[in-house]
């Protein structure tokens, strides 16, 4: 309780700081310098249509066309919301340098244009995004002029991710995999690709991401397995493995790395049986993710 | 919960209709409908499957039944109102539906429902000498269904607040194998199919408030997990006097549980060209069988400072604490902090220098404290807009990773986790010509722990080529290689001999795995109406642990050598602007080279037609 009180106090302090800062800042001010078109003024979307009708016909179907006044926050509606005032671009008969062209902007700057509106939701922790640190901005995945799929993701998730992360695509083709190639899951099922404090994962802890679908393992259990509590990825590689059940290595090797195996007692011959040892540990220790039931001999043997 | 959702949804729609200026009954609605821009398509067809072998690999997530299939797609917009519906039904157990509704931007609803089948393996227990399998050879499967509805309400009178109400229901139904040791004295493994009928129900109300430069969100997640099926029972016998379990008793029990999480996020612009992000989370997870609980608290802050267009800096600190109220339960405190310096020394380039410090403190788990330091150097550059490359080096040093101390053998400590980790990564993306693009990357990582005799090398290489030799022909080819070589310490203890007397230690137990993937796909527009497509994917994967440990060649048991081939060809014929005909043939094969256990194949032919309105 003390910890949560302390944490809430910190958050309250942050809120008050932000509130106080309003006096010094204009609404929506951003720290990256946005490009400006010197001397240009707004002319309206109708002026763009004669030359860019093909783009406009697609744009009309997008969410950006439908924004209401509250969402625009005082900005110009239509093409000039993002591309800036277009009068000079018209006067110079379409010169590219007289309009904000996203293709010519560095990723950080073009992304900052998007963040002027997209401040909440999944983009809140944008600065933690490894994509932008590696020169990959919003436009690399999203096409803001036309509907190319949910959330206007070009090629759709996961195919857009595979254009760069080829090794992940190959992992998902391995014999044990999550159903991404069968289109039953997406990269976005686990990842917040827009940045999060936990390595672009959707939750603060990796295990909480896994528990979204595998809640049967969330416990807390009376008899625990330490790696299950700490980090599912100690044993599992979620993108795909050769070994069964997304294990990083096959049994019994993965178990033997942390646990001593059983060895047959030569004085008693094949008693207990040789086939039981050094083959598949979970045939006996089946409750490897944790259990509330004690085992036969050793309470915490995770056999029930 | 579904009833609650229905009531809430109706309420949301009613309030939206009342408050949205563009949506009202009567003359305005008629006018909206007249100006509506609607497009729709429906399709139907048949698919024919032929399959045999082990379905848990070759068709793990596929419904392998012949039958009819159908799909529809509808998009409509009028003013600022928008609807997008789509659906696909391949089988009773393979269907998906989406609805995206936007009423004048004041009410938005994103609904989806998906249902699919997951075939599970059934271990034949052939290695065991004494077993009882009550469902030998059973074909286990789960039917998984997920319903999600994310709703957002914006009131015109309060444009700075968005109300969210998300619901999710995730159900699993079917059978899976459940094993236990029924008589420890004989290592008698008992297996039977266990009924699975579980559901996860999430309700997440929340809101987002925009206050000038600050955006604050609050969400409260209420989750209940229920397993409706009973745990399987088995007879554990009378056994020896020291046995803790005797007679008929349950096993593989999945407890019902619930979870409550409060999350607050803040993002704000600050003076002096800086921004702050902060999040606080408090959650409680409760096991409803044992009535024990675990609470977790997390907080994270990130302060970003813009010095100039050549330099930005981020400083962050996170803490995640897990407190388990169960007697002997593991408690964790995971704190990490660090900084990222992002520089642009040359035009169209980026250099990022990062450092992260991490400390994990544990109760009831070893060691009590782990310190981890991570240094990362990343360089990316675009040259002439045609070529982009990334280079990365990451160094991780850990003083004492999570280990397992054996209670019965003093001094025996083991771990699979490294103390030192070095990763090198290079990526190149090059548009060589207007019709040729090359993408390649290489990753090498070495993970070692000299204290516990563990050494691991990971190699990954991938190359892909996109080539358009003719205006009507597109070719894509890719090759990927992944190699993993592990040498690890291992120990065996003689059964029924206590202490270190019966302990045998092995250094450098080897585990090697390798996978290669080749793929080639082509799309050819034969005529203006006819498009041909084809692809082939070949995968070769080997995972080998063939050390003769203690005189047993256990590699014969654990070695996996599986080859996959998947190929498909298809044709799409646009008869006119409304009617399109399509046909596709697909063949997939799994070859278990060593044991034939995972062998299987299926072939599928589908024919269909779609009509666009």
C-alpha cells in the first residue's frame, strides 16, 4: 500500500507539473522543430483536388477526412492539416519544396507531425520506440491517404513487420509457433510497436502479456516454478522453435541446464525404469507452470 | 458480462444519437442515407481437403474438413459516419468477423470475433516402461474463440475527454492430455484426456483527458478466469507410508482466478523543449481456489530532452514489484533505469548510445539480488534514398543471474542464463534498381556463463530479393538461416542415494539446432482479367541433443529433424467489374526424418466466386 501511495504521489506530482506548464506552452506544442512554409496561407482542400484527385478520392474514405472539430484542435481541415498551408505550392504550380512533403522529411520530424494529434493511446510512450531511434517513422508502416488495412497499416500486420524482421518471419515458420502465419494472431497481439517501457511489449511485464491468453498459468500458485514467476522467456521463445511447445531447447536438455537429472541406481538395476529418466521430464513433472496440489513424495515436485 | 456489454452498447448508441449533431432521426437521416458512399462484396465457394498423419504439426491451426466457405465485406460512409464490416467463414470452427463503426467521430466501436481450432499433440509415452494411457492415440484439440469490443465515446460538450469501454471474452474448449505419476515407486505415468472449458472475461472502462500539452489516461481492468471443467482424477494407490497422496485424488487442477489492474498514464510537453511520460499501475491477482493473492505495482517515467536537431536525450526509470501473499511465494522487485542519446552527426543518419542498469531483488528464490548492465550502440544511415543500413552492438553483463540451488546436494548450483552477452547486428535495405530491392541482415550473439560452464552461439542470416522483371510479373525470394549451438553443464543424481555420493557432473553437454528456410513467390498478370499466383516454401530444421549421457543415447529420443514443404498455386479471373472467379491449390507436408512421428500432409483445392456491388 505504501508503494502504491508513493507511486500515485509521483504521478500526481507529474500531473501538477504538466498542469503548471500549460502557462508556458501553447496547446500541442512539440519539442521537435516542425517544418514551416514561409509566407504561405491556407487555401482549402478543394484547391488540391484538381491536381491530386486520385489521392483525394482515397483520402475521402479515411478517418483523417472524417475528423471532427474537437479532434482538429483548431487546425485546418483536410489536406493542409498535415501538409501545411498550400498557397505557395499552388502559385509555383506544384513545386515540392513549397509544401510539407513527408517523403522528404527525416523520420523523427515526419513522425512528430503525426504526434501533434496522436498523443494518447498507444503512442503515449513514443520516445521509448526503438523504431524511431533506428530511423523508422510512422510513414514506413502507415499510409495516411488511403485505407490499406486496419489502422491504415500498409500490407497489414504481420506482413509489414516481416519486411524488416525477416528472421522473425522465418521463426514463425518453424514446427512450433504461434498462429501468426495462419492469420489468427498479429505482432500487435503482444507488441506495442509505437513504444513502451518494456521493450515494445504491451504490458509492464512479459508474463502479463502471456497471461492475456494463458491465464491458467497466472496463479499465484502454492507451489511455484521460479522461472515461470520471473520470465516466461527463460524457457520459451514465443516467435517459434524447432522444439515442441515453443521451448528454447528440447527436453530434457532445457531442464538439465538448471536441474540435476535422475540417474538409475546400479544396485537396483532398472528400478525405477530407465525409460523414465533423461527423456521427457514433464511426463512426470507435468505441472511445470505451478500447482496448488502437492506432489507424492516431495511437496513441490510439480507432479500434480 | 455479455449482457452488461449489450446494455452498455445500447446506452452508448442512444447517447451518441442524442448528442451527435450529424446523426439524428428524420429528414437529416434520410439525407445522409441518400449521400452515402457504399461498397460491398460477397463471395462463396467450396474447399476440399485431403489429409493424413499427425495433425498437431501439419495442420496445427487449420480446420481440415471439406465444405463450403463464404465471406463478405461492406464499407459505407456518409458525412463523418462510417461503417466497415467484414466476415469470413471457412468452417463452424474457423470464422472471423469485424465491425468498425464510427458515428460522426463521437461514438466509435471496434468489434471483432474470431474462432479457430488448435490441434494438440498427444504424447504416446513410448519411452516409458510402465504407463497407462486411457486415451491412447487421441486427437486432442481446442476450439479457441475471442470476442473483443473496443468502444470510445466523445461528448461534444466535453471535447477534451474520451470515454473508453473495452470488453473481451477469450474461451477455450476441448481436450488436452494430462499426465501424472500415479505410483511413484514404479514410475507409473498415467495419462488421460482432460476436459478444457475455460473462459477469460475482461472489462476495461477508462478515459483519456487532454489538458493542453498533457494527455492523461486511466483504465481499470477487471478480469475473471474460470475453468468450468473438473480436474481429472486418478488412483494414487496406497504407496509407501511417506507418500503424501493416496487413493483417488485430482491432478492437473487449474484454479479459477481474478485480476484487477488500475493504470494511469501521463504524457506531457514540458518547458525547455522536453517531454515527460509516466505510468503507474497497481494490480491484484487472486487464486480463487486457495484464496491467496499476489499484488503488483509498477511505475515508469521517461524524460525526453531536445537539445538541438542534432542531439536528443531520454532518461528513464521503471520499477515493477510483485508481492506474493502465498506462504513461501516468490516476491520480485525489478527496477531498471538508463538513458538513450540520439545524435545525427551526418545528414540522414542516426547514432544512438544507450545504457541501462537493472536490479532484480527476490525473496524465496535465488539469488537474492541480480545486477544487470546493458550498453547499446546503434548506427543507421540512408544513402541517396536508395540504401539504408543499420549496425548495432549490444553488451550485457550480469553479476548473478537467476539460479537453482539444489537442496539435497550442497554446492550444486545451476542456471541456463548467461552472465555475459554480446550481440552484433547488421541490416541493409537497398533499392538497387527501380524494379529490384534487396534486404539482408545478419545477427550474431554469444551468451556465456563461465561460472556455470555455459556457452551459447546464435547465428541468424536472412536475405530477400524483390524483383519485377516485367510490368506484369513480380517475384519475391528469400532465404533464412538460424543456427544455435549450446554447451551446458549438467548433473545427474543417483536415485535413492542422498548427498553428493551419487552425483555425476558433465561439462559441455552439447545442443545444436539449425533451421533453413527458402521461399519463392510469384504473381503474374496473364491478361487484364487473369492473375496467376504461386509460391513455395521449404524449411529444414534440426535440433539435436545426442550426447550419450550415462550410457543412454537419449538423442534417439529427443532429436528432432523435421522438413516442411508448402506450395500453392492460384488463379483469379475477373469476368467483369462485378464478378470474380478464383481457384487455389495448396499442398503442405511435414517429414519427421528420424522418427516419422510428426509425418503428415494435407492438400486443399478451393474454388469460389465473389460479387462486388
